[in-house]
C-alpha cells in the first residue's frame, strides 16, 4: 500500500488497541480518550462540536491561499448534520468511509446521526483518509470521540485513520482482490460521506494517471474522489457527498457522468442556490449540491429534488420527479437536470418542444479563437493599419457593442497578418455570448449581436477573444435578422430558466448552447421583426419570445 501509512499510537498512556495488518493499514479500536497537543477534550463536547472547534484551529494554522490551493474547505457543522441526515436508517454493521476527512466533521455528524436514531447500527467501523498533516492529530481526536460516543450508546465502534493520499491508496485498494481483511472490514464500505477536495488536475499529473488506472478520465480531483469511493462501496452501499454542481453538465465531466451513473443510482439531489451560503467564511464561488446515491445498477423510478438558499431546516423547494426527468436515458450527453418546480417544468417543456436544433438552422457555435497570451506579439492597444478589431467581453455592455475601449488594460486590436489569419473571422454579423457571467448578473446566458457598423465597419476581419462564444455559419457571418432573433431568444427568461436546470456555474460552454433547442428560422426572423432592434428591456424580450413561440404553436 506504500503511502497509506496508517497513524500509530505514539502516546503510551493511550488506551487504544491497535492491530496492524497486511498492506500497512492500521486498525484501531479505542476504548478511551486522550489529550492531544492541540487542545483538550471536554467530555461534554459532542464529536461534531469537537470537530468544529478543532477544524477552526486546524485552518488557522494553515495559510488561506494554501488551503484554497489544496481544496481545504471544511464543512460547517450544520451542513455536516444535513448530509448525515440524508442516509437511510442503518440497522446492521456499518462500515463508513470518509475520503479527504479534514478533521472529521462529516464522520462525526454521521456517528451522531446514526447513534441518535431509534434504529441504531449493530456496530460502526469508521475509515478516514486525510493527506494534510496539520489535520491528522485533530482528526484522530475526533475519531476517538466518536468511539467514545459509540460506547456510551452501546454500539461497538472502531476506526482506521489513514494519513496518506486517497487517490494513490484508493487506486491501490481497487487493484487488490482481497483488500479488506481487518477486524471489521471483510467487504467494501456500506456508507460513504464526503466533501472531496476541489482542484484541477493536469493531463499528465500522477493523480490523472492513477484515476485513469482506476477507470476514469477526469480533470478534477473531486470527481476522481467520487469515482474511487463509489467503487469502494459494497453493492447497495450508500453515498452522500457535497460537491460543486459543475459535474452535472459540460463535455469535461461527460466521462465521469457516464461511469459514475453507470455504477450509482441517484436517489436525491439538493442544490444550494446561493454559492456562498454554506461556506460563508471561505471564498467558495461554486454552487453546491448534495447528492445521495446507492451503488446499484437498478435505477430508481424517481428522484427527490430539493433546493434552498442556505442552511434551512426544510428545503425551500422539494419534489419527487421521474428519474428520466433528471437524466434522460436518450440523452447522449448524460446531463443532470434539476427542474425544481412547475415553472421549471414549463420552461423545459417549452424549450424541448421547439422545432429546431442549431445544426438544423445551419448555425454553429464556437469558442473565440484568440487566446491573448498566446498571441501576445500581435496584440495592439489601439486599432491601426493592418489590424482587426479584437473583441473581449468588456466590449459588450447592456446588449450593445462598445469598441474600442481606450481606457481598458486589454488590447483592442490584433495585427491582421498571415500568422493571425486562423484567429480571425470575416467581418460581419455574429451573435456573441460571454463564457463567464458575473455572480451578480441576472441571467446566465448574455447574448449580444455583433454588427460591422460605425467604427467597426471599415475592417475586413475581426477577432473574438477566448472568453466569448460566437454563433456563426461555417466560420462566417450570419444573416442579420436571424442573428437578432437568436440573440433575443438567448436573452429570454425562458432560456435562462431552462439553462439553470442543468448548469450551476457561471460558465456557459459552447456545448451547452449547442444542446439547446431553438425556434425555427421563420420564428427567429419573426421574433427579430417584432422586437425593436437592440431592445434590452427584459419584459419586452420575454413578451416577444412568448408571443412568437405561442402564436406558432397554434
Ligand atoms: C473540502 S475538504 C473537506 C474536509 C472534510 N471532509 C470536511 O468536510 O470538513 C477536503 C479534504 O481533503 C483533503 N485532501 C486533499 N487531497 C487529498 C488526497 N489526495 N488524499 C487525502 N486527502 C486529501 C484536504 O486536505 C481536505 O482536508
């Protein structure tokens, strides 16, 4: 097992029974409490309260930017309790896995929940993995407090603490046939609770190779953790995880969705609509999701969906919908949809009922070709001879173009020379959609028509920077009326409501825009004609979209 160096008892006074077994994992059943260098244990303090206190201490000992880089956002006690409450009651032997355990808040919440239920487990075996040495001593204290709580409730409780890299050790465990040969681990885990670290992993990194070996191609650590843990569950094992919502859509997470939901049956999803609601003290910008799933090839007939703004005892919205409404079996992109109420259903029905696909319209959408740091030598502050306008998101404001922007730090032009030919497109009409919207923006999809007018008219070509998506026809311009109709449709509340059902982050991928249904060409042209050119007022846009789509349905 190499790096899976289980933590050993160093304190001779410690009343712990320790058994070392093959592969170097250390198992321990502890029947006492001990004091540690990092704080004293008060017998009255619950495991979760202790985890909260030690978590603050542990975080204070680390630099904020280091924690951010390492994905060390510990779960606040209220959120941890919410996760623990999502499990089905467990009456038998429970073998819990907490991967990336921090100081053990989730394990502590699980233990409190399980011991507090009328139907208690017959026994509890806790396994925690943590890489951060600053957390290990504190995690051990929390695990020991869990053992103590188990004993007080008459439920035999033991734990294994692995100080090591979950990816390396998890992958190695999967390689082993007869892995769990410990006192209480003869099979895989029955339960897993987790708040995995969120961090990008590079294509040729060790983490990426390990996950590839374990059967998943993924670019983020958190999906890697979810996959490994899913594989470590026994059949019908339960998992509750709090993660960013980003895995629900987009091409990067498609291999994860395919593999993970091939193994796990989704039962419940809870989304927090405000990004900062849960991890208020930390700079977390992702929308969070709690997922409850079981290791089973058999899909449920329905999924329970819930949402709230922050930590409420009851979800603000909750409903049960057919499984196929969340994951359409016919959808090759396996996007996870969250239709949280009847208005969401209505938006979905309307968009899905539209007659055209983007391909059917003969239109394509691509990411802007100019990655500015790669074209540094050709960037120009101001337009001049042999240049083309270079359009950044900053040039789009309130649905209109504002170019050039002399006061900005960004370039306004790109030298139009043979070396940049592939980065430019013929000057003409395009629809531009920002790839990233600001948190406070009302809509996720913000579209602007690019017209070769005014000071933009004199150029032969134009460059769109990589933070923009642009709609085009075979790499060239669109008809003006079609472009105006498209932009109005994309800016509608209808598209926004539908988009939010499958996208929980501020990023708008070209793939997302490709997967939408669109009004027919005739409808889009009628839409453009019915709205004032450049109309930015939301009510006017929605009125025009609604009228055009509904009139055509009759
Ligand atoms: C988002 S934090 C959550 C911690 C804890 N589960 C909680 O909810 O409070 C993720 C944890 O994973 C740990 N971690 C990161 N990479 C790891 C790895 N490769 N193996 C084990 N732990 C890791 C971090 O140190 C951090 O404590």
